[in-house]
C-alpha cells in the first residue's frame, strides 16, 4: 500500500501544477502542459548524474573533432558518456533554468534543442514550443519550471513501474476533464501482469536460457505499460535475457510518453512507431515471439474502412484481414487478425494475449464477419484459452472483459482444445473508485500475488471442471473455475428448416380487390410511350383488366385446394386473352391464401416449394448429425419439414456465461412478504409525519 500512496502523492503533486494554469488554460488543455513537463523533468533527472562529464567531454573533445571533420556523428560517444541512449549538450538543467527567471523561455528552448535527436523527437510530439511562448506571456513558465525542479523523478527515486502509474493517473484525470475515454490510453497494471503471466507460463524453460532474445509487440501500445511489464517479467526470470520491445501508438501524447520510457530503459526507440496500425503499419514485415494488447473495443473503424476493406478484398489471406471483417461498430477483431499476421511460423511460433469485451465471443451469426473470424481462429487450432475478468476493473467501463490467449504453437496436451477460465470472483473492492474502476485484482500497484498466481495456476493445471473456493456475495463457496472443450464444441451447423407451401385459391370480392394492387396488373393500364401519354394504350389496358376480371368471374367462388388444378382452370379461362406470365403470376398471388389443409405446392420437378413465412433456423452442434437432430427435435412437431442443404452454414460462437451459469434459487416467499410489509409500515409512518 505504501507504493500505492507514493504514486498517488507524486501524481497529486504534479497535478497541483493545474492550480497555476487555472484561468489561463481550459481544464481539458492542462495535460498539454503537465505531461511534456513531466517527461522533460524525468529525462533531466536521468541525465543529472553524468551531466557535467558529458558537457566537459563535449566542450574539450567532441566539439573540436566535429569542427575538424574527424567526427560526423557524435551521438554514440556522447551517449556512452551519459551512460544512457541519449544526451543533452545544453548548459541548462531544470535547476539552472530557475536561476534565470528573466530568460526562462529562451533558455528552455535552448535546453530542449540540446537533446540528442531521440530526445527532441519525443518533445516534438507534444507540440510544446507553442505552449512555452503562451506560458511565458502569461508569466507562468518560471513558476512551472520551479515547481517541477522540486521533484526527483530519477529511476532510483521513481521506478519505471511507478512512473508508468503516475503517467496513467495523470492521463486518467485529463481524460475525465476532456470527456475522453481513459481506457483508450492504458490498462490496469494488475490486468497486464495477469496477461503476461498467462503469456509466458508455458515458456519459462525457454525464457531462462542464457542470453535468450525474445521480441514483444503491442499494436496499440499507449504509454507502453504492457511492454514494460512484459519486459520486467522476463528480466525477473532471467537477468541474462534480452527482451526487445516493439509497439505502435496513434495518440501523440501517449506515443511520446512511451518513447521516453523506452529511451530511459535503453530500448531501441525506433521500434516504437507512430500512426494507425491498420493504415500505416510501421512494422509491416516484422514478426514477433510475444504480442499483447488492450485495443479499443466497442469503437467503430469507419475511418480506416476503405483501407481495410481494400486489403481484405485484394490480398485475402495474403494480407492481414483474410478471415473476414467485423461489423463497422467494433474493430476489436481487426487488431487480433493484425497480430496473428505477425506470428512467427517457425522457431517456436508466437503467443498472443489480448483483452476483449464480450462481443467477440458471440456477436454475428453463421457466415457473418465475426463468426468467420472465430471459425478461422478455432479451426486453425489457435485459440488456447479465454479468461473472464471481474467487472468494474477498467477505468472507463464497468463491463466484464476477457483475456484471449492465441497461439500457433500449442503444447501437445492442448492441441484441439480450448480452456475457459471463470475469474470473475478474483477481485477485491477498492477503498476509492477511479472512474468506473471499483474493483482490483490486488491494490492496483502492489498486486495481490495470490490472486494472480492462483488464476495463472488454474490456467497451468489445464483441468476439466477444476474448482476453487472463492468469495461469492460475501460468502465462501466451491465453484467451477476451469472447463476444457474440444475446438468443435464451439462450432454449429446453421440449418435452414423449410416447410411446404400450401395454398388455396378462390375468386372472391376480397381477393379481386387485392388484384387491383398487384403492380403487374396495374401496369396494364399504364402508357409505355416515352415523353408522352398514349390514351389509346391506356384505354386498351383498362379494357384488358376488365376482360381478365370477367374471365375470372367464370370460375365462380369455388375454393381450389390444389394449385395444379387451379392453374389448369386459370389457364383455360385466360387462354383467349393471351396474358403475359408476370400478369398471370400476379393474378395467382392475389387469389391465393395460405391453408394448412391444402395440398402441397410443388415445382416443375415435383419437389415441395418452401413457404417463406414458415421458414425457421436451427443451430445444430457441429459434433451432431443433422438428420438425427431433425428426427429428434423438429420432425416430431412438424413432420413435413426438411433442411435446405444449399443454405447450411458453419458458425462458431463461445457462450462463456452459459458454461459457468450458477443457478440462484429465488428467496422464500415469506421473506419477500416480510420485506414488503416492512416497507409498507415505513411508508405509512412517513405519511403520518407529513399529515
């Protein structure tokens, strides 16, 4: 809890800068000042121990070597002297900036320009120069520099993990003020830790090899939280391991924060790309050992629709989106397909952990984009496990979420299998909510190891109907937390059940009135002449209409319950009028009514015609024989039904909740009656007081 409080206090201290901005900046713009200053101060603190030696080295050796042409790129030498992958050759630091309050704007710009290219690029993504001038004109710049100079953000004082929390807490506050979606920026660290545990659980033997190099990728990396936790996990397992992280981020502020974190930790910042992963894939030809992400879910992808659809149609499975396209309102499955396309096809394959809401489990019927994507993933044996998380765990939503583990290198015992883990009971209530986040797996910083470890253990045990004692509604009980399924268990045949069309026919006043609305009949009295009206044509059409009705009248009001018999009689009375086929069809439609006692209508080959109004659909488990299903479930109720095999489709869905449904019996009637009586007495007492 101490670390949690330290992070909160540090974030609150940095946030207090907002008091200085109030009045000169809108609340929604506070982050445009506070975030870049926090990054700058962090970089400043990192460089502080070697600042003097770097400056001395630059002035006495590097500058003369550059002037003489002996040295074209001084960065490697200066970085080596700075002992980190960046440096600053400006004479200024935050401490020196506050010593010259009259020239703080010019000096701050000089300080920023003194950074090596990798450092300057980070600040450029904040568009910070504009704010320097604005703050200086408002006489705020010196006060803010002085404020930030008071705090020590060196990694020895504030670890990368803690700094990540600080940035995320600040972003959360800025997002609330500007009505943005905080969850688009970051994921609770305890969720990331669980994802990382699941991702690496089966690979610990590989990860502990001396000098092992593994790549990690997040296509929506935000401030880099997932990449950082994954990197730290591998380092905890093996100090000699060399995790290399890659990522891409669309939000410029989050991108800049992520790059600053990677820069400080010595990662190659060129591996972090800016832009939309779908339209501008900055790592197009790369593949990775591990991938993890919390992409925006429930967010439409209309802005990239043209690009994605073109790739889907032109490249198919040679591109990223060959399996299908989800509905435009939720692009979650696009991220997963994008990540699958970056799997290694050899050298042990790849593993993916991704957070989804409930929609990808079941949205879309057989043949839809979502179902086809599920089908492709499952039939290719890539879905390894799904873990249901507690609700109210994320900052911007209270809904239940799910971690999907996807791989092209399943262990032998998992091949052809999918594990579902019900982790919704593994949480505790927070003392104070953060947005919609009211639950934690642990306390959010010092995660509760036993909860995460237990969920990881459940995954590792790979047990059918595995149980645990958990707390449900304040009471401990034994519940099933793990189930194992065959891949085919989530597939189904989507069959079209047809029933025969049965019609009777009669020439009655009511049905003749319907004939007046049939378009083919009405068009008989409409002129076909272009650009004018042929009255004689219209009159001829009206006369034909009357002749038809007269001819129909000769059939009397007999009810025909066999369409073939009626068709012969109709053909006979209309023979002299030489009626076109569409008009004859219109007449039959108008005179027909559905009749369960009528004979079955058949096509030219003698096959029953289906009645669209009686058409139904059934989902038959993929493991079950369709004929047997029909005999058991359908034919006893509608013996004349059949399956139109030309319309049969295969679909996949994962009804997670149904598999872990727990029946809760209703409360005793006496208890409910007692509560109602107590409420009535309470209301009666309140009314007496009012009177």
